[in-house]
């Protein structure tokens, strides 16, 4: 059997599939469906310095093969996260991949400083690509200088043993350019991709459906774009671990991400339909890797760049 363990930037995880940020809160709700210690870990909903109520409702719309969300970074804030969520993950032996988000570079630095003293944090995902913010200027991942500043500040305020992954947006001209900038600023890995900006208009009222007007598109509709982004990032940074995500519903989908250059995957939107999706996708992926004769996941990473199976 293919060894399920993966090592991302020096840290070992139990499996190659993770939850995706924003689709499973901090893991608790999924624990009734499957054993969270069996997957790579839980990537938490992005946590901010202060509690936040998010954008006006409605916040979700179903779309062909996907959905739009306009949550707007709703969350309890870092104090509550440290009092309730992180201890729960630690007590249950679940690997905590903590996602952080801020309105300013200093917010990110502050969150990193606070998390520095928390041994339960196995890795940090720096969410610089939330589409549901007040201004596009706050989507740090759309600008080389902004992305670099955030990553630099988080990296310098985080323990060297804890990898820092930057989460990228597909809504840029060159994702490779942003990836290189994040790498140069100290990112140990990249999460590829966040949702892409979309919008729906009600055909009866002819008004935007979402309270926040625009929202992030996710689900199977976006996997071809996500695979392309993983491919382009791996092409310029073949040694940097990528956590690949975007519309993964099956092990075969996940395998495409691995072949394009991802070292592990996150399963998000599919969890709303099938709460066991992260574990099911992992089992299906490992079955496919085994059928192809791969002893470990790493042997298949980026194989599409090397001519595929011989
Ligand atoms: O909370 C959100 O609205 C949200 C976030 Br933080 C994100 O990173 N991506 C997304 O589609 N929605």
C-alpha cells in the first residue's frame, strides 16, 4: 500500500488530504462524521485579531457545479480561538493548520506573535486572498509588494519549526509571479487556490443575490483553473510544497492536483454535500496511487511535468 504520510516543509502529517479553510470551522462539527486524526489535518477558518460578524445575508448561492460565498471573514477572533478551538484540536490529537487573516500587515504580524506561544499549531496558512473584503486593495495576494510584506512579517514572527504557507488567489495575471514573491519573502509552502471572484443576479428582481454583491466561487466548477494554477506554480518552484485545492470531489480529482505539483490537497466545498469527503477523497487517492505503484505520495508529486506514467 502507498504510505499515506506526507511531509510538508519538514512537518509530517498522517495523510495527504486536509479540510479546506472556511468549510469546516475548526473541525469540531466534522468529528461526528469521521476520525479527524486519519486525515492530514484541519485547516481552520481564517482567524482574525478581533471577532467579526461578516457580510450581510444572503451569503451563499448555489451555482452550476459550485457555489458562491460572501461570508466576509465571520469568526470569533483569536482570543476565543485560543480558549476553545485550538485546545479541542490538541486534546483530540488533530493536526492544526491554522489559517490567519488581517486587514493590515500589522494584524498578521500580531496573530503570528500570539500563535508563536502555542505548541499545538502545526502549520500556519496565511490567508492573503479572501475575496470578500471591503476593497480589492485588501486582497494582498493580488499585489507582489503587499503579498511579500504580509508573508515576511508572519515568517519573522513565527517559530522556525512551524511552516508558513501563503494562500494565493487565482484572480491575478501571473500566479507564478506572486508565488515567487511569497517564496522570496519566506513562505515555506503555498496553498493554491482560494475562491475566484464571481457574482449572481436574481432574474426576477434583477438585483445582486448576495448581500455582499460579489462572492467567491468554489466547487467542481473551478478545478480546471485550480489545477492550472498548481501547474504554473510548481513549474517555477518545483521544490516548494503546495497544498492544492479547488473543487476536489473525488480521489481522481485529487490525483490531478498531485500530478500537477501539489504535495497534499484540501477538500472544501464537497464537505457541505458529504461531510466525510476529506477522508473519502484521501482513501480514493491512496487507492489510485497504489494501483499506479507509487510507494509514497511524494513520488507522484509533479509527475505530469515529467511525462506522466511511463
Ligand atoms: O470569509 C469569507 O468570505 C471567505 C474567505 Br476568508 C476566503 O478566504 N475565501 C472565501 O471564498 N470566502
